[in-house]
C-alpha cells in the first residue's frame, strides 16, 4: 500500500510540475530538456529547475527596473538618433548594413555614434596598462563593472590603485557580479568602502557554491573614466588573463573607446548601477559633450539581458550572419548556437559565403566544450571551416562580416549569453578598425589547427556519446 501511495505521489508530482514548465512557454528544446531532467530526477530535477530554470526571477527583476527614470536616457538616445537621421553620409557609409543599425536602435535603444576613436586591444597585456593608466589619470570619477575580479596579484594591484585615487578625492563606483567576484568581495569590500569607494553587488545569491552556474549573471566588462574613455570587451581582471594559469596564453579582445560611444557605454553602467545599488544619479552629470574625433569611427553599443524586451544581441548575431555576402569570421569560446543561429550559419556557408569559426582546443568547461563539438560535424558538412586554437586559450567573442562590420563584446554564441546573462557588445562599422580585427583573426587562424570533416568523422563511439549527451543539455547550459 505504501508503495502504491508513493507511486501516486511521484506521478502527481511529475505531472504537476510538468504543467508548470509547459505554461512557461519556453522554446521546445528547452521545454523538452527540463521535462527530461524532471522525469529522470524528479525531486532533484525540481530543485534544479527552481534554482536555474524558472522565469519568476526575471519577471521580478524587470519589475524592479521599472521605477528607473528613463527620460534622461531617452533624451540622450534621441539626440544621437536625430543627428543620424540628418546625416546622409552615415547611410551611405553603412550601405547594406543600415538595416542592422536600425534594428539595434529599435530593439536595444542603441544609437549609432559617429564621433569616435576606436583602439583594438588583443589581450590582457595590452588592456591592463591602458586600464591602469586611465585610473591613474582620473580626475573626477572611475566607474568599473566586471563579471570577474580575482583576489590575486592583478586584482590587488587594481585595489591599490583605487585606494590611491580615493585618497585623492576621486569618486569611485565598482559594480561586481556576486558570483564571479565573490572571493574578491569577501577580501576587499570593507577596506574599499572605508576609503569611501562605493561598491555594489549585482544580484547577490545566498549560497554562491550552489549558484556558481546560475543564470542572470552580469557578464559585462566595462570601465569608464571621467566620461572621456571607456573600455568594453571580453577581458576580466585577474592573473589568468595574463596567461599565468594552467590554460597558458589567454587570447581575448577588448576595445578602447573615445568619443560619443563612451556615453553609450556609460548609460549602460549607470542603469546597471541604479538597478544594483538603488542610488539615484543625475545622468546628465555623467554624459559630457565629447570632443571631436577626426578618426570618425562608427560605433553602436548594444546591451541585452533578461531585463530587456528583445534578445537584441541574439538578433544582432543572426542579422550579421544572414546579411553576410562574401565572408563571415567568428571566434567564440563557447559555441552552443541554438537552432536559429545554426541554421543561419549553415545557410550562409551553403550560399557560398566564406564562413570560418575558431573555438578553443583546450576546454575550461568540459560539458560546454563537448556540446560545442557536437555541432561541428554538421556545420562542416555545410561548408564552414573550423579551427581549434592551439597557442593557449581563446576567449574572444568576435564576428566579422564582409570586411566592413565587426562585433566585439562579452556575448558568447550560446543560450546563456543570448537569454540569461547581462551582456554588452560594440558593433564597429568603420573599415580601418574592422581590418585590424580581421588581421588578428587570421593571426589566430595561423595559431590554430584546422579540422577536416573526413578526419573528424572518425571519432570514437564514447566521444560521440559524450557530445550527444552534452548537446541534449545544451538548452540548459
């Protein structure tokens, strides 16, 4: 009798929470994946779903952002948009890519800025001297937003610089992710706050050990100093990004922005800061009129996350891929593309576009690595050329199309970046900057080993099984 009641309870439990999952109206692959977990791990699966899967957190956080006063943001965006509409040379320069530009204005409130100077930084050894020099020369304020700040030699050097500038009266705000920078916060939060530095934790969690893989993390890497210079890209703060850990040399891409794009990046930081700290800030005080930049680089900065109506960076990647006419070059450390991006890539390659993809040879997350490899055979069958980076670990998130447009930022080509994490990418429309990024891409190819379809098909049965199981879980990764 007890066995019968236990069976009834089990079936009722699975059915009840299956209905809840179905009512979330997720994509079919996600729904099936969660139902699979729930069926085979009913009680533990339910716990995983409550921690990792439900959208109630997203809905609550969206509501929490609603009180923010957006009128100043809208005024700034409208200012750049009005200038763009009056500048016919911008439309001529963009050519066939103007649809992408308009899409990001609509979906991400991301105006195109044309008064910019962009410098490409190709690893941490190039980025850190720029960042630390910006901090040393700060006169008014320093605003930092990072997913990971390590408590190591590099992180402690950053702390020393911030304490020095705080003593000089510089206003400092540091927004760190509660999971990615948890060790840094435990060690340095008190000393930094005693020095007058404002710190805020992005979406704190009660049990960081259990929540290390949670969705809704702030994956952005932003630095803005005095409203004149901004850094955005894929490089966090820590010794490993200098190649001092087991993965060896760490290849990544970051951008130094000067000009109107700095204000676009700064708006993203200020909104995130308000969301995390609830400190009311007059945005106008932090959006200065920028000096003319003779380089005139065209930049559009787009943010996306679970708090936005549209998956703007997902849409941006899709649009770049589908609009490519001659060439499409992609670097992504985590390649778990989903159905829409996968179909777009295969269609581009089958249409004769030169599509090339660089991913790491060394994994830093094995399940994601296996899931990535499960997609390689079918994209190669469509004509995509795939390369495994050999020099160390490649962490850059770069798309380049037709030598005329490039995306650099924090968003990986995976479900987590598209839907669950807070991301930011800069879209570059100026050929001289795109050529610099493309030149580095071909250097990365020289530091890689190409995969060939006939060789890749010889994988062992065990390897195929690992990849297939990882792919089955890919909607959850």
